[in-house]
C-alpha cells in the first residue's frame, strides 16, 4: 500500500479499516482533553482506552508503518538460549529482549526498533546480526520482567550451611544475601502487598500476595532457610539469636528507584521461623476517590458528608479491603491551608504533606486512646484514627465528633449496618452513635479482569437468574454479556490485573437514627437503608460484573 511510511497512525488505521474516521476524531479529542488535564497520552493509548482498537491492532499498524515484522509473544515461544545472550540490565536499559533465531540472525523484540544505538550495541554484545521485531508493549514489558526474575536465580553452595550462624556469617553468606534481594525485588516489581517465607519439612516456600491472592513464586532447598531468615532479621533490626518468640521489625530500601518501607514479623513454627513481609511503596501515587472504584452516585453522597464541619465517618471491612486507601484519598481532598488535620495510625502507611501524622508507640505508652486524648487538646479540625479497637478510643472518637470535629476512622465489620451494632458492643450508647455518626462506608477489593485477554460470554437471562437471582437487569433484556478470565503473559496467566473497590454507603437519615436509638438489629437497619436508596456491596459488585470490570466468580469469592 503506497505511502504507509509517511502516514500518521490514525490515518493508517482508518485506511486499513480498523477504525472509522469518526472514531479517529473522537480519539483525537480525547487525547487533547487528557493533555489539558495534565496527562499526555499517545494516540494509540487513546484509541485503546476508548475501546476502538486492541493493543495488537495498534502494534500491527505501527509495524506495518515502520516496515518491521510484528510478533505476539502469546503465539511465539521465547527461546531461552537467545534471551540469555544478554544481561538483565541490558534488557531493562534498552527495553529489548532476544526471542529467537531466524536465518542466522537474532530476533530481538524492541520497544523502539528505530533506536540504532541499541541495535548496534546488541549486535556487538551478542555477536549476531540483529533483526528487530515489534511486539505489543504490555507483552514486552511482562516478558522482560519474567526474564529478569528468572535470571536472578540464586546459585546455592555445594556444602551444607550450618544451622547456627553468627551476625557476621549470616550477613556475609552470598547466596542468602542474593536470595533476599531477589525476593524483595520480585515483590516490588510484582506489586505484591505481602511476602510469606515459610519453612517446610523438606524445603522452603515463598508466597506473595498479589491483587489480594496468594501465589507461590519459589521453592528452595531447606538449607537456604536459616541464613535467609537471619539475613532478613538483620536487615529489619531484629535479634537474630531469639528464635523462640515472635518479633517485629522494619526496614527501608531503594528498589528500582522506588523507596519502599517493609514491615517484618517472625513467627516460630514446627520447622523453624516463618517470616512475613508487608510491602509499602512510599513512592506509589496516591489514588483519588474516583480511581478507587466509588460509583458516581455514591461518591456524590460521600462528598457531601465528608465536607460537613463535624461528625463521625466510619470505613469498615476486613483486613486488606482498602480502608486505609479510602481514608487517604479522603484526606487528600480535605487537605487545605484552612484545615488542621491530625492522624493517629499504626503504622503510618503513607506520608502526606500538610498533615500531622502520629505513629502509635505502645512501648512508650502512646495508644489510640491516649493519642486521641492528646489530639483533641491540639485544636484539630479533622481527626483520622487508624482503627477503633476498644471502648475508650470509640468513646473519645464519638465525643470528639459531637464537640465540633470531623472524625474519620476504620472498624472491622462485615457491612455498613454492622458498624452500628459493633459500636454498641464496644459500650457506646445508642444515643451517642445516633447523634455523632453521619455515614458508614463498607468496602471490599475485587480483582479487575485483564483487559487484554478477558473472554466474552453471552448468557441467557433464565440461566443467569437461576444462579444469581439478584443480578441487575434492564427491562426487556433477553441475554447478558459477561466476561471471564483467560490468562496471558501480561497478567502472569491469572486472567486478572489490578483491583478496584466495591462499596456500600449508609447515610444516617432520621429514620436510621431512630432505628439506632431503638437498638434495632443490623438486618433491620440495612433493609431500611436499602429502601432509602442504599446500594449494597453485592449490588455494586454485580454492577461492576455487568460493566465487564470483573468476573461473577470474583465477586462471589469476595462477597458472601
């Protein structure tokens, strides 16, 4: 086709009939709007985000335009002999990965195939003539990450490593140092929230919690366990001689130019010490209320109560349900020169400029209750309490809300209505709860379907309602289109990539306050709230299933 090399991507896609001229104009407008908001994106990304083109189609068009072969790593098996011709550092530096051989030439997937310097360097280093190929960006990124992880395997020493190690020996055994670094690097690159290193009868297992689900990433010989635990305990400032009692520690590291706080906790088990690492990325961007998954209608109501001059707002859910992220996103909106904001946390997970954040210190006597008493004497406008744990902290928080402060706090309950009865169980009188609480948010986190490999499935309504009778349907619908996970190189073959929140917002109306004063059950309060327009957790989850964000199986897994 004449003139492809000189054509712009948009015109090329129109000529190849991948998109229409109208869709191109809409994508260009979308690109300009994003630029005005401060987010510069390429036209290909705009087309992908609008759903007009898949990443593969855009990449094929770019390859056609540049006259370079296109390949998908989903269909092309990476040749390990070819990949190992370069070091991981070079793969990361050049965004390139050798994937095979063809006619005595080395096939190299390049993010920037026109980078002559990278091609020349790779030719000199590998000793092969280079044939550049173009693959989808997300596939190349995932393949390079897997290559880097696989080439960081630790070479274990032939001789047995003694069970008893001194501080110096534990720190200097190279395989343990290497293995510790490998695990931490892999955890950060995989966006894992937790790492579990567990001794087994005949080996050692490493598991990582990614998107809320545990995955086994490594098994090592039993002899690697003692030096690895010693190494991590040294890094976290723990006593390496104490193996019989649980210990806590922390460390701060720079990994891939990101500052990462790591909390470590050991636990003696039948086969040795288990260690858990909580990964907190200090440089991760703070998510906004819109980005965490709040439905627009609920978000509008939440914004109304969070801007009240005083009141008590509770965010509830189990551990790992994203409560802290919601509170930080709320504080980011409230943070301004004219508001004095103080937080009380254990630990301080994210540092925010302009906000006074206090770390709980039980050894020094600084508890949630004593900290709250001190905070109210410091003229705050907004108080955030990491967790309501006992009667005293609950009572002080409620009283602070009644005396002119906006109080935000978390509580462990299964739904929003359950927070009311939970406060009563803690000894807070119903009249105080009814007077102080303005709203309760309950939330969960569900995994998002990988946008590159999700599979469409059309289901008859009768079959769907037989299994999920409360599925939200439009009038006159005969079939429903849902999506299922498949798995590809980009999502590590899980079918899911990333997470979003599922929310339930209970606004304290006059009717809800009356039911609270009457000590009605959580079930009755929830039914009254639904009649007033509250969207339950399950309903919000099913709405996200219908929009294709997640799968029905995932919502059922997370929400009973």
